[in-house]
């Protein structure tokens, strides 16, 4: 099963932790998962995060203690023996998601050690454009839906060029 992911987070710079704020996941069948970290250190956020991410958080509705989030995610992904993840410029998103489990040694055994990237696929296919996002940016669930839309666009683009994407 394909999972399209996006996260929002607080980044403090070199040699500092990345603090998870929210996670949006959309499965290829359209099922969705969204959660916010009720234990996030919101006071550490820079002005950009406060202006561009905080307005779209609703901790009262979606907030879950950090230690429970991985279990909720695994429940959403239950019975999937071969998950494949996609993100858009997703290096940080993948690190943030993996850190829900501790370090790489504690990833579920079915998880790959990598996340596929929409921008890399776009470059590989020599596709000049991706669909514009119509929903609010910097809401992790909206961004995950947009990632799915971009993947579908690239899959169709590849098929038109005779390239079958088997991800």
C-alpha cells in the first residue's frame, strides 16, 4: 500500500532536535490519518512556524500524547506487510515520522528505511510541472493529499511516456 505523508515541525538548527507538531497520512485508497503532538514544545517555535503552521493546528481536537501517536499510526496501517511511503521534498518528513518510533533500530520490521520523494520522481521523469495545491498549505493532512495528487499526476505522466511506475 502507498502512504502519502507530510509533517509539520519545529526545527532549531544544527545539532538541535526536530520537534514534531503534526502528521498527515493519506493511503492510496483515500483513507486518511491526522494527528497533532499534544506534547510539542510550542514555545520553541520560530516566527515562521507561528505564522504559517500554528493557525492550522487544533490541539483540542487532534492532539494526542507523543507516546501514543506511533500506536495510532500502526493501527491505521495494520496488516500492511509492505508499506511504501511518499513525501514531497520529504527528507525531514521521513526523519520526523521515523523518530516517532525512537531511532531507525526501532522502526517496524515492515517499514522500509527510506521514503520515496515526489520531487526526485519529477526530476527523473523530466516533468516540468506539478499540480498546484488548492487547499491550505502547511496543514499536514492537506499537504499529504497534495502529495498524493502529485504522485497520481506523475504516474499518469510516466504512463504517457511509456514508463510504468511500480512503486
